[in-house]
């Protein structure tokens, strides 16, 4: 059995401070530091800090990975257990989450040739995350956006890109996180070539002439579920 994927209503009701407290109690109980938890959950420590401040409604998939890394169920994460003192909560027998690390080739297989992901850009108050439809080209992520749009990173800036798939019915899913650098594709011939790559037409429509290529230097993934 595995940790169940939360329903959206439960996610919306969750209080960020309470969820962060439960995670901190469980982390201390297991003797896991912040850096280790971030690594096991496949995210940067700065993103983990922002995630805990923002709450599950900001990135439910991220909290799925945190819960699995701490061997918590979603009930443990979202609700206090009246029968257990603080920091002593243990997942019930038979419902421990199963978290499997994915190899880089497995990550690329799951990401596929195109789809929808989220680009994370650095910001003063914490990372800003925006959904975009992407295509895979030569071991990199490419997408189109407006030059002044929210999803337009500065040239040569550090970014993250995350692709997730969660199945509430089967209580399983996977998450791939890429950390790398964003580059603007300005060569006209290269832009013309990319126009022929499946999945590059922006779903949002409108004028989006800026091509962004995310070149990852780290690709990590986790599968949550029965295999």
C-alpha cells in the first residue's frame, strides 16, 4: 500500500503553518535534516522552504514527494492525530508510502516528447512557478512565451522545470525535476527548426515569439506507488 494522493478540496482546506509543523515534527523524529529531506523529495532546499511557507495548494505534487520521503500518509500530513503526542505520529501498518528513485533515462522516458510542466524562476519572495506546455529537443526542454511574460526567464538564469503525473484513483504517480539554465533561442534557423518539433505551439495562444531552452545539469525523479 502507498500514501494516497490528496483530493483537491482537502488540499485547499489545509493550513500551511499546520502542515509545515507536522512535517518538521516528523523530520525531527526521523533525524532528517532539511538538506536531506530536500534531496529525497527531489527539490532544491530553497524550493522546499518556499513550499512549506506556501502550503499544499501551491504544489500538491511537491508535498506528495515530501510525504513519501518522510513515510507519512496524507492523513498524517493534513490532519493532527488526536491519539498521538506531537512528533510521535507513525503511519499505520500497511499504509507506508513507497518512494522509488528514478534513473535519468527513466525520467526522460516519463517526460516523453512533449506535454505540460512548470517552470520555476528565481524571485525575491521565493521561486515563482508557471505552467507551460513544453517539448523535448536534444536532451533539453523548450517552450515559447511572451518576452515580457511571467514565464520568461532572463538569459542564462538558473531555473527549475518540473513535470508530474498523479493518479488519485490508483494512489500513485511520478515526478521529475530538472535543475538547469535558461537560454533564449535567437537564431532564426534554429527557431524555424523548432517549429517542426511536436508540442511547441503555446496552448495559451497569442503572440509568444520568445523561445526558451532549459538545459538541465541535474535530472532527478521519484515514483510514488506500487512499482
